[in-house]
C-alpha cells in the first residue's frame, strides 16, 4: 500500500510538471530590412509533420503551445528559414532569401512584396548589376539581363539614350516605350541620363497585364520601376567613395575603304584611258613613293576618349529615421572631338518615423547635364557628318597642308597647318573647322521629387499620400562665328540662336492599403487609390543674324532686320485615375491578384476620354501541398501562374483630337492662318489584351527556372488613315487597326559552385516574339509606308518590302533581280517589290550572365544578343558605287568589281545600274560581350587593422569588349530600318576603386 501511494504521488507530481512545462510561448517575427512585422509567417515545431503550428498576425505576433527550449522553425515565402529554441517573448528576425524567388519587389503602389508571392510576370535587376558601368545611361546596363526586355543603344554619343521595348512592338503610331516609374512617380525616358547608376537599389520590370493593369492607360508597353537606395533604421553611418577612369574607342567596324594606292589603281579600272594620262601617272607615282594615305576613320575618331566618374554617399539611420545622401560627378568625352557629356547629381532620400502611426519621407534627385553633340551628326549623308565623311573622303587628301610638293620627283618636305578646305574633293570644307565655327551645347537641369506621408491608424491599415514632381529646364545654345579675315570667308557675319523648353509633371497619389488575416491561413491585402497628373511644356526660341564682332555674339547686339521670328509654344495634358488592387493567399499555396483602373485623359476626344482597364492572375505554389513533401529533397519551389488583363496606350502627341489653327504658308507674301490639324471626334484609347502562362521554381537548391508564354493583342490601334487631298490633309488618325505579339521566354540559372571560398553562378535567358498585323483600315489589307516597308495583314510590322537582288551575271557584269513571281530579270522595276521575310525588329533575344568569386576575387561577364534581325546598310550604296568613285572613296570590295566576261563576283560592272534593293539588306544579328568586370575585395582583417576602413574594392571593367556579327557597317546595334552616318558605338576600358568607411 505504501509503495502504491508513493507511486501515485510521483505520477501526480510528474503530470503537474509536464503541464507546467507545456506552456504557451509567445513571440513576434520582424523583417531584417525595415523592422516591420512579418504577417502570415508559419511557426512550427522542428520535425513535426502534422499541421499543428501558428501563423503570425497583423502585428507579426504568434503563440504556440510548446515546451521552452523546443526547436521552432519559422518560415515565410521569400525569406530565409529561421530555426531557434522556443522562449516566451522571443523575437525572430527573418532575412531576405538571396535567391531570385525571395527578392523584394516594389511595384509602384502599396507595400513591397516578395517575388514568390506575386502571380504576375515580374523580373528584377539589383544594384550590383547596374553600378560601376562606364556609361552615363543606366538603361544600357539592362541589356541581356531580363527575358523579353529589348534594350538597344544605337549611338556611341556620350549623351545618347537607349531604346527599350518589352515583349515586342504593340503600336505603329503611338509610342512603344514602357512606362517608367521612379520612386513611385512617373518620369520620362530621358530621366535615365539624369540618374546616377550608383544610387539605384534595383530595377523591376513588369511584363504582363496582372502586374501592369493597375497603371491603366500608360501600361500597354510594360512598366519599369526604378527604386533608389535608402538608409536603414538603426544603421550606423556608412560612407562610400568610388572613382573610376575609363578610355573609350570605336567598338568595331567591318568595312574597309581604299587607301591611296588602291583608290588610284581603281580609277584606272573605272576609266582605262587613264593609263596614258601623264597627270594621273605622275600622281600615282607620287603617292606610291611617298606612302601618303589618309585613313579618315582613324583621323576623325581613332584616338581614345577619357571618362571620369566620381561618387560619394553616406547612408544610415537611427531608431526613428533613415537617410541616404549622395553626390555623383560624370565627365565623358566622345570619340569625336565635338561630343561630350558632363553630369552632376545630388540625391537625398530621407524617411522619418514621427511615432508608431506616422511616417514622413522624401526622395529627391537634382541633376545638371551639359552636352555637346557632334556637328552635322543628325544629317546621315552630309559630307560634313564625320561618320559618313570617314567613308567618303579621299585617301589622297591630307587634312594638313603638304609643303613643297613635287609630283614629278615624288617628294614633299613635310606637313604644315590644318587645312580649312580640301581642294582635292571639290572644295569641301573641313568638318572640324565648321564645327569650331559653329559651337553649340545643351544644358538641362532636372528635378525628380517624391514626398509622402504614411498613416497607420489601426492594425494592418496603411494610408499613403504622395506628391511627385518630374521637372526639367532644357536650353540649347548655338553660335555661328563670322569668318571675316579668315582664308575662306564662308560666314561674312555671325549668328546666334537660343532656345529653351520647360517641362513639369505633378503627380498626386493617394492610397489606402489594408492587410488582414482570417483563420490564420487566409491572407488578404486590399488597396484603393486615386491619382492625378498634370503636364505642361512651354518652349521659346529666338535668333539673331548679321553680327560682325565674334566677341559680342549676343542678340542684343543685332538689328531688327536680321532678327528671326521667335518660336513660342505651350501644351498641357491632364489625367485622372481611380484604381484598386486585391491580393489573396491561402496557406501560402494559392494566390489570387486582382487589379483595376478607371482612367481619364485629356489627350482623347470628348466622349472618349474615360476607359476602364483590369486584370486577374492566379498562382499555385505546388510544393506547398502535402502530396509534394516527398519531393522536397530535390524540388525546392514550383509555381504555376496564369494571368489575363487589358491595359491601355495613351502615349500619343497632345492635341491630336482637337481642331487647331496656326500659321500655314504665305498668301500674297503675307503669313496666312489656316487649319493645321483637323478635329477628330472619335479618337480613343489603344487597348492591349494580354494572356500570360508561367512555370517557375527552384531545384536541388541550386537550379532556378522560369518559363513563360504570352499573347498580346492590340485592338483599336491608332493608324494614319489616308483621306482625300481635297480636305487639305493627306491622312487622319483613327482607332482602326490591330496586331498581336505572341511568344515565350525562358530563364534558367545555376549555382555551379557554392562553398565558403568558391562561388560560380551562371544564368541565361532567351525570348522569342512573333509580331503580326491582323487588321488595317477601310477593309484594306496592305498600305505602303516607304520605299522599303509596307503594312500588310498577316505580316509583321517592320518587314522589309523590296526588290530582290539575285546575282551578277558573269557574262556581262549586269545586276540580276527577281520579279514578283521569282523570275530573273535585268530590268529594275519597283513594281517587283515583295515581302522579303526579313524584319527590322529582332524576334529572338538572348542574355548570358556569369558571376565567379574565389575568396575576394570576382569575375562578372554579361553577354547580350539579338537574332533574326536585318537592317539596310545605306552607306554601301555610296561606297560600292562607281558613280561616286571619281570624286569619293570606295570600299575595298570594289577591287573585285566585274571587269571581263567570266568574272564571278558580287560587284557589278562599272556601267551597271545600282538601286536600293536587297543586296544592301544585311544580317544585323549580333552577340556582344556587353560587360566584363574583374574586382578584388581586400581581406577584411586588413580593414579591421586600419580601424577606419570597412571595405576596399578595386576593379577593372570593360564594356562592349567584343562583338560577333556579320553586319558590315560600324555597328549592328542601331534601332532603325537603315543605318547611314550613325555615331558608332564605343568600347570602354575602366579602372576604379570603391572605399567604404
């Protein structure tokens, strides 16, 4: 009995102890990025395969019945899993997963979301892929980084912008550029030149209707969201200073023109009678003996041009504030002597927590740019355009005075001063001299500002009001110096012209976002918003001629008789919008995203100014299912996505819908007033309907993949419809056309090595887009746009429409073409033009990126390419044409010109006709090593020993290191139908260092 009583008491105390031990543990989960609560995180006992556990509430709080010290596993999509022992009042900090599925995405409205919770098509590029680039335009760094995003840098001018398109061409007459959002406010494309790439935290590319529909009428071409860097709460001040020095040179040129001896020999081929011409023979002997031959390409842009880039920033924060302040200086000279860019930027991003429910902030960027653009650079076939001149100028003409020339003896004593006029080339003046006589430059001051107020009056509710400003003041200055007293008086008097334009866009955005959870497994986010935008552009220009003193080239020094009529213009646009978003997640397995927007725009006709856009998306996290637990050993993530929606395109010129009157020609010698734009009472929105299907995930903790199919249909497309000339106009715009872009994207990545000392990641992306016109106007199925392009139902926009060149007849050296039926003919007839199956827009795009790190050494490679693209090389019409050979230089290919029966060549006889046919249409595919960087981060123990430095990184970088292409011109990366006289792309070599304190 005594033993039983003892045993009973022992069991009683044991059960009481167990009950006391099995207590309720409370805790909360926060994000490492901003210290904010993580809502919907799962808390479970390690090793427990049941559904028991807890989910954090709106305050990030949880409670779970476990024994203190029990190992808990805390998970949340897009964040690294945390494991730690249970303890009452425990604080769990979750860190962002470094893999792609865990990236934080800012989509413009509402709070940031984890990429793994977004049902739409979204890609991000982080700051490491954008900084330390030896170019001013950060858009250039995006090339090859994102599947479906085409970036083309068509010019090597330091101030050049890049063209960007997402998933094809969605319009013919409206703009095809994506919408750009900077820190929550809409900005224009040229803002890229005013941004310091080192200030950018990440760039998010929104591609499908689900991710873009909330932007409504501006999102038909996709959206690019730029988020700049900020400080962090509680972060000690961190100072970063970086500097680099770069040298630029011509990226490449596959065309070789004749040297002096070759050109003189070719003259005899063209005109055999020169064989007995004493003057010709003496000249030929002189150049052969002296070796004089001018390579105009090397002369105009054969030397290297320097670039200096200096950046400094300080970032940090307290418990109630964070900040980033930065300064950037960028100075680049172009490879041509009269092109350059200088940029100064100052950025201040500040955020203040006034209390638990009120937050204030401001993101400010101030930039000053000054650039010189090469003279005559926009005039493709001008003999004063140095790019074109480098092809055409004679190698027998020296840019310098040749002293004591004796043709008979074949001698000269040396070179004198630079020539102002080239007598051997019909008296062409020196382009350098003309540039010096006509100095010009452009100034731009740009302000991008976004101030905001955040209110959180109750749990889960966030009310935000922001005011955005995109403002710039742009001024151009041009002078023409008088040449009185010069050896050639081509400008007897001076001239001055000045112009200015001022643009601003105010954007007011108000949103209310509410997050809540039901029954621990249903997560809701609802957002309502209103937005208003007002644009205004004013421009003014004036000029004065007849000035005689180059020291006083001022308009005030002229007289009224020489004053030009001032130009003055003003345009205004307004937009008003209401929008809503709803996101739902069930158990981190099923996701639903809904969005809608009601837009009104002053750009369209009365009665057509309002439209509604919307989208829906579904995502299934397959690996979240119980039946997939056995596959967790190899399949880490598997997401299936589908979305559909409608977006709009309001990117058209102002006042197209309005009847406008203005100066319209002269009547009896007096300027007349007339209708310059007819009223269009039905002009409305273009709409793009997009279907997107996707499969994405991660395997074996090292492979990532994303496969997407998209179908974009543009309806109510705006076209210029021909009308009778009796109306006074040749065409009017109407919503009559349609086309589609259909294709797929694939992105794969692999951590080949991932150890303590060695890391190697490779990622590749490829995309294909098929474009096709499905409807034109008035029942027509085709419409000619130019001599070499045509719109036709069933064909893509941009397909070349030309006469097909076949070959050179070996019998007589004449060109042979194909007629429209495919029969050979030696008679050129434009009625034989047909669709060639070759397109100016590349259907295929490719990108390959590799990052290899070994201890402190890192090698980064970025390749980019386009395939299936063609372009007319118009320069060849001039340098492969005997009609120009006696006055101008020719390509070395002309040395293979047909001369006698039996010659097999692609260069027709001297007496053969030359035309703009397909022999000038070239394969413009290219694969380019866009960026290479080798960097070394000094060992941390060295930094610790200084007690000052936190880190030092030195690097070597190169841009456009090499290009693989069959295109024979300067550069295949020209986003045009044809290329002639374009400023060639450049190659850079850069050395730099970054210090962190």
